[in-house]
């Protein structure tokens, strides 16, 4: 079978909901004015007063393992916590945990999300610890323990001021699966496309990791492929001359990297990485197969497409050369897509960005707009306003066993999240009122036109 057999992963999907139902209309409310409202003021104070509670719940959740594709235990733990706080909770078919204050919610909704999964998982509870300085240590404590702890803190703080429940009736909390690696943003894809919530969410505020210094508005695109060369295999001496899958794969990788050299300083930026190479069982055996996994990233979908074309060319050429040299069994090559994160960009003057900027100015936070690959890729690719931010504090060593998180200053990040949500919920309500008014006016105009058309002339 020729190399050209390609099994594609999910592609970006069109948005089918009514755009008017998912718009944001900036209101006159300012962060300072909102922060002084009864209920909101008490909720903001809760974050400072309950720092130790947040630290404790952070430690507990990180001790529940949740490697990608195996998030069920942590999902169940998160669901039980949210129910205990008084939220209505469900777990969808993908494994996402969803919570609302009202069991009978109405759109439009604003979603606050944080991914459940981690690249590495603790083997024992002792793998997650607190050092003498009060910092958390262990895999996943920042990415995305910080985001999940913030999600729980917001849920708990809102319920601490029950007289303010009506202000949050259209807030959707989501702890989603499948953000890391080959999870391929599966939880967010499912939420945006296949659930009852699809089409009802007007904005996403995604929490991922620590810090308050960035607002991700530009979705970094990526495409991931598995390249497999297969052959008959045999003895390195007696079967010498048959095509060797490892030789062919090595040639394909070298040609792919060399035929289109990439400057790390290029604009738009592009990167390629061959992260895994496997094949063979013994030094004196011709392998029966060889496999590589390749990651292609860029801020531009067009640049990614060019590199994918180069990859196919390199694989085809390597297969051709290896088989031309063979005096025995041949090799075949197969390219399979295993991941697709679409690139997208939010306009710098989008209402959701203006709201985040206003909150940061009010809180004295200096932030920058940046580009990254996060759960926000999916809603942004569908035209739904979304930003990704850190959850406060500081972290480092992501995706390693030496990962760490410092909660110092975390309460500022939590206040930032809450104020941003309050403003976005007001904006979504204003957009709904405006759309309703326009629809009413249009109906009246239509009725008037119909009345004129049916009037009897004198």
C-alpha cells in the first residue's frame, strides 16, 4: 500500500448556532464599580480570607491522578466537590464535568474552564508535597492544578454570597478532559460540538497554569502525524538486501528536516519536532517496522499546510529510494494524522479583550497578549470569543516530575477571574436584550407591512 494512505483526525468544524445568541455587547459597567456591589465585594474578600482553604484543596486535587485518557477518578472527585458546594453537576459522554447554579439554565452562558488531565501523573500521594516554603511540588501542580484549584475556589466563593446567585445564573463551570498531548482537545471539541451546551456559550474564559502576566488571544496551530514504514523483517546477514524500515524512516526524517530548513526567527513562527522514533527488536535483525511521531506548529495554518506537503514528499521519496535499492521484500509507508489544533486569532479590539484589559488596569496587573496552544483553540476557530489566562501565583517545570507551584499572590489572580466573569456575564445579558429588542422591532415591522398589504383600497 503506498504511503499516501492518510487517516485524518478531526478537522475544524463549522459553527451552527445563532451568532446573535453568542455575542458580547460591552456595557457601561467598570471593574471598580462592579467590585463594590454587594455580593461581589464579599466574594472578592473571600479569596483573601480563605487562602489556606484554596491551598489545601489544591493539594488534594493534585493527589488524584488524571493522565490524559484516564481522567475519570479526578472527574468524579471534582464533581463531588462541586455538588458539596451546592452546584448542579453533570458529567457528559466525553468525561467533562459541568456545573451550573440553576438546574434549568438558559442561554447565553459564559464558560469558565480548566482541563483535568496532566502529562505526568503521581504514582503515590506522596509524589505531591508541600515544601518548607509552602510551595507545591510534583507533576501537574501548576499545569493544571492551578487552574482546577481556581475553578473550585470560584465555585466556593460564589456560594459564600448566596444573595448574589442570580448574577451567576448563566455561568457554566467546566473541568474538561483531553487537553494535553494526544488528547487533541477532545473534551473542548465535544463541549463545543456534541452536547446540549453547544451553541449556548457566548464566551470562554480558559484557565491554564499559573501567573497573571498574559492573555492568550492567538491560538497556536499544530498538526501531528505518525509515520510508519513496514517491511518483511529478517536476519541481518542471511536476509540482507531486503528493504529496511528503519533505514527508510531515517531517510524520510532527514529529508523532511533538510528540504525546508526552518529559521526559528521566522515570521510567522514555525516549528517541527520529531519527538518519538521506534522500531526493531534486535541489533542483528532487520526490523519489521519503524515508526516516528512528528509535531508541526505555527501561528499560520498556511505555513502548517506547506510543511505537511513537505512531509508527504519526504516520506514518498524515502520509500522510493529504499525500495529501489532492495533486492528482496519491499517497504510500504503510511502517514496517519493523530492530532489537529487549528490556529486562530481574536481581534485585539474584541470586547472580551477589552474586558480583560480593564480588569487588569483596575487590579494593577501588567499583562501582554500572547500566542499559545490551549483549549481556547477550539472556540476561537469557531468564531466564539475566548481567552486563556493563568490562575495566579507562580509555577514552573511543567510536564516534568520537578513541577512546582507557589501560591504567593494567588488571590490576585482569583479576583481577576471573578471580575472578568462578572463583566462578561453583564455583556452577554446586554447582547441578549439587544437581540430581543431587534427581533421585536423586526416582528412589528413585518406585521405592519403585512397589514398594509392586506388593506382594502377605498
